[in-house]
């Protein structure tokens, strides 16, 4: 029998961003205490947590002290070093474990692991030398995308490659660091599946969510995704396969490319709640954050049922370009919910919050959330 970590216990979150903030809200609602560790202070997570520890993830003494104060450690930020994950594991239960993190935080390890388990990934080649780059280009053809192997997010650390000459230039631009070359996929759309897996192997998922990006940053997510039944079923099964291969405990998001030729390919994994799942907070019986809590505490998973079609629009710092957004104008739409992350400085491209809309159809929800977001922007 699984030993449960009951309400009243303390959960530790490594990372201080909005994913940890919404997790902390779910955890506190259910009577848990929350500690967070991040290099910054007054973080989105820290504002909600009981205790905020201010330390670098590489300060292993601080990570050990943090872990020894809590009953279970989880992540909202995946770029914690293997050494830090090990330090935490020496002092507390860590879910997901360091191995899943290690695989997901490095694009070559990630795609190699998936391919070795027979899971469908974007065709790729590791790039550590000039020979590997030219060899990869020959095998994959052009156009392609060159991405740094580690620490990329929101399109940072990636360059599109139109032809062979551009490839070397692109690699130079990335400082010739370890990289991955991918075939450029002609996309019909992008979807994500967020799965939850319990300590006992119980599994659940939120069903495919459709994601539209702008400048490589998630812009709008819609549930349910407008893909054929067979595509949806395949993505769900592949997600389950990924989580079983990793013997995963917690929440994991698999981002997929749906190609125009019908292929469904894994783009990347996120070993934590995901931006595309923010709509589950308002639209599902159990949110991705509560599901993360249940999974890591050995509790039964909740129902992921989508109560109504829903859409989420990110609010980037750009929304503040002409001054304070017109909150009342967006909230005048009664089926729209506002979420803000407590970040003080609204820099362009920075994720400051999001809006969620519920409506009778997915198309209506998308339309509504986009109109509400437009209403926020005050005219100069
Ligand atoms: N191989 C590719 N083919 C087509 N589009 C791509 C490819 N790689 C990345 N993209 C586009 O760029 C976005 C961000 O890339 P991703 O690898 O997910 O990096 P990040 O870690 O920044 O999210 C993707 O969601 C997709 O829109
Ligand atoms: Mg991505």
C-alpha cells in the first residue's frame, strides 16, 4: 500500500514562478503547507507559500536544508541541476524523480530516450561537432531548426535553417554549444497532452489541448483540441507510454507537432504543470495543479473532466505597453476569469498572467478570450 502524504503535511516547490504559485494555491486550499526555494525573493510562488527560501539551486546546503523541512519535494522549474535533485533526494521524497528531470532538461537526451523507447519524435540529429552538423543536414535535409541542447525556453536558443550555408552560421550564433538539429515540420497544428501518474501507477490525462504560438511563445490554448479522434487517441496513448517509460510520478506535459501529412510527433516534454494546462484551473473538475498535488502525495487522482469548452490567452508584459490594462473592460465579459502572477515589472515577452474563457464551443471560447484580451489594451 502506498503511504500517503496527508493534508497538513508540507510540500516543497523548487522554483518560484507562476506554475508554483498556482500549485501552492491548490495545495493550501487542501490544507497543505508550502515551502518554496528560488534565487529571487517575493516570487509568484513565494507570495502564496508559507515559507520562501532565497537561495541558488546550486547552493546544495540550502537545497538540503530546504528538503529536510518538507515531506515531499516537487518542481515548477526543470532546469535544476542533477546535483541539486540528488541533494534533495538525500533529504526528502522527490517527485518526479531526478532521472525524469535529467532526461527532460536536455534535448538530445530527451529525444534519444524517446526514440529508444519506440516513441514518435521529430527527426533529429545531435550536434557536437561540425561533422555531426553537416552529416545531420544530409540525413534530415532542409529546412531545419537548430536548438541548444539545454536551457532553451519560449523559442530562446533556436535558429531556423533555410539552407546548408545558414547552418554553420546558426551554430556560430549559438556559440557552437552542444545542440540538436531537427527537421522543420510543416505543421497542421500543435497540441499538448498533460498526464498525471500516481505512486501506484494510476494514470489520468486532460485530453489534447490545442496551442497557438506567437513569436515562439504560447499565445492561446483551446480545449478540446480540434483534431481528429484518431490523432487525439494516439497523442494520449503516446503520453501514457512516455510516463510509463520514465516510471513517472507527478504531472508531465508532452508537446506534440501534428504535421500536415498526419504524423503526430513529440516535440518536447515538460516535467511539471504546463502553460497550456492553465485553463484546467477554471474549466476542469480537477486542475493540473491539484492533480500534481494528489499524484506526488500518493492520493487518488481527481477527475480531469472538462466541464465546458475553454480557451486561455496569455498576458505578456506587452499588454502594459500603453499603461495599466483596463481590467474592468476584460472582466465585463462574465464568462472570463483573470489570473495575475504578482510580478512587478511588465517586460515585453514576460508572462504576467492569463485569461480563461468558458463557452458552449471551443471556437466560441477562443473568440471570447481573444476579445477580452483586446479589451484590456487601453488606447494611448
Ligand atoms: N522542428 C520544428 N518544426 C516546426 N516548428 C518548430 C520546430 N521546432 C520548434 N518549432 C516552433 O517553435 C516553438 C518552440 O519550440 P520548442 O522546441 O517547443 O522550444 P521551447 O523550449 O522554446 O518551447 C514550437 O512550439 C513550434 O511552434
Ligand atoms: Mg515548447
